[in-house]
């Protein structure tokens, strides 16, 4: 998930009671909820392929998360003890409280990252196997609203309100006025609901909701998130069921058999899913609506699996090896199938884009000798 969501989760669990365990626990919860993404530092020491290879690696695995969750409070506690000597005061933080807060907040990160279709490798360094939840899109404005709203209501200090105003304004522009807003389903309806929700939050803040309900606001927000995920889980199971039927029809029409299938969420739209499946001879992707009767084959794309010789050629180059280890539904095609000397092989992960597309590290091209020349 995006780091705003991770931060809001850390802040919400702190406001649910973890902040009472020790001074500094709130800051620790926000840092711990984001800490596994420290692997972004790899961008400073390597290229995009180094990052693709190691992102969501050991820092996101169970072993790495436990290590980080243990180290962070020790660092907090050590800094507090050191600074207390200069202040000539007793240390303020409580190590046991910091440890508990850190472990709870840290555990949310791999769970959130597992919930989308990028996936996570829980058992590194012993296993490279990826696991995918396929429930939540990589960014979700509904989570921003629920968690951000609770955190806003529970912020005690008035001086922080200006920061909430900046965050709220930026997200409102993103939801309502940015080019990205056009990719939302029913953008006008979502914009209206967003504005109504913001007004409601401001009214609750002015009417002292925090003083009346306290940490129960955070617990309600957490409960709403779990209800939302349960709803997404139900929609996901429906998408898999209907998608399996459609995939079987498409595969049968080409004399193929479905080997595996995945249903992946779309931005802020639990009623529409992207289905990707593999057969013995090809990869397919199509859109599926849960509340409409559109023909799935109208949106279907099909890519024949590449010859083993082409795969071997791709694997001989470092970007190809790293990408094939990451990709869930890799597809390839030659830029010029009738070439005579050199051409480009276009490679993509079909869960994100198609060959020849431009999606960062999810689609790229490699120069190779033409098939007849190898």
C-alpha cells in the first residue's frame, strides 16, 4: 500500500490506545507502520532492477518485520536515556510499552502489502515464494477517508490542524480535480461523497467528538476497515467464481485448459475486477463487472506463450532474470516478428500492462538477435 495509508494505520492504532503505553509511542507507531519500506534506500545504491529484485524483500518478510519491530523501540529508548542525561532528568519512555506498540504497528505493514496484487514474500530468506491477497488496490481513497477521518478527530493539539488542512486539501484536489480522478468510477458521485464526508468530519471536530467518544472513534474506524475488507473479500470470491466460468469458455474456444486464474481489484471500484489467467498455451486478461452483463470477451486480450528459446535468451540478461522472478503473469512478443538481424523483445507483467506499454518496471524491452539468427 501507499505510505499515506501505512501512516494513517499507525496513527489510528496509536489513538486506539497504544499511545498510552509510553511517551513517544504515537511517533513510534507511525514509524513502525512504515519501517519495512526502508528498502527504498536501494534506489540510492542501485538501478530500478536492483529495487525490483529486493523491494518487498527481507524487510517485509516475517523475520525482517520482527527484527525491525524489536530494533525501533530500542533505538527510541536509547535516545531517550542519552538525552535525559543532558537534561538531567529521568528517562520518560517505557521500553515494554514501546515494544508492544512497535510490534502491533509493524505487523500491519506486511498485512496491508499482502492485501494487494503486488504481493509479498513472507518467508524470506528461506523461500522466494510470493503470496497475493488481491483484495485492495495499491491506493484506496476509502481507506484514506476512514483512517484519516478518525486520526483527524482524535488529534488533540490545535497546532496540528494546519497539517491536517494541507493533507485534506491535497487529497481533495487528487480526488476531485487531478487527471487521476478520471480513472475513478462515477467520479462526480465520489467527489460529492468525499466533500460531504469532509464537511461531516469538520462538524464532528467542532462539536468536540473527541471529548465525547475518545478512543472509540479509532476502534470504529478499525472496525469499518475490517468490514470493508470483508466486503471486498466477498466481491473477490464472486469475481473468481464468475471469472472462472468466463475463462473456461475462452480457453475452450481455443482448445486450451485453464491452469491458474487471478481476480485483481481496480481503483475504488469493488464491482469491477481485472481477471488474468494462464492456459497451457497462452495468457489472457479481461475485465469483469459484477453488476453488469457486459461480454467479458469484448475486453479480452490473449498472448501466446513464447518459445523456450526466447525465454532462455531473455534470462541471459540481468533485467530479464530479475523481471521473470518477479512477474506473476509474464508475456512476451517481438517488436518485429519478421526481422532479419536484430529486434526488441517486449516483455510485460499482464497483471499491470501489456507488451509495448510504459509502466515503469512492469514493461520493458530487451534487444535480441532475430530468431533466425540465433
